[in-house]
């Protein structure tokens, strides 16, 4: 049973490999050939005149509404005001939250944090 699977896989692989090589050497191998076109030019035939449904108006003048011209102008650019530089000092104080290290039950040093503004 296993030998049949191995043999079948080898045959399928070899077939695909051979097909790939054949297509590489002859790129149009599995395509259809083109239909032979006749070399005679087509006959020119004039199209019949088609009646129109709308009659031309001729020289009839249609009154039109005339509007005064509209001019679009941009707004003047504003000069940006200089902003004051923000203060570089903190806005809150330090707060003690407890000892930084504990040795033998004694707190050493103090851990401090800054409160939020």
C-alpha cells in the first residue's frame, strides 16, 4: 500500500516537472491558435438618415436672466500673536508617600512624589 503511494507521488511529480519543462521551451504549447482573419477590407456603407424628434429652434432668442458679477476675495491673513513662553516651574509640591527602604523594621530614606496639577 505504501509502495503504491510512493510510486504514484513520484510519477505525478515527474509528470509535473516534465510539463513545466515543456511549457518553458514552448510557451504557446497549450493555447489555441488564432482564427485566420480575412485580409479583405470591410465595405463602407452609408448609414440611413434617422429622423430627429426635436425640431431645431433656428434663430429664436431666449431671454436670459443676467446677474451682477460676483468677485471672490480672500480674507486678509492675520498675523499670529506671539504666545508667552510657558512657565518651566512645576505647578505642584512634593508629597511623602513612605520609606524608600526598610531595614530591620526601620524606614530608611523617604520616597517622595509630585502631586498632579
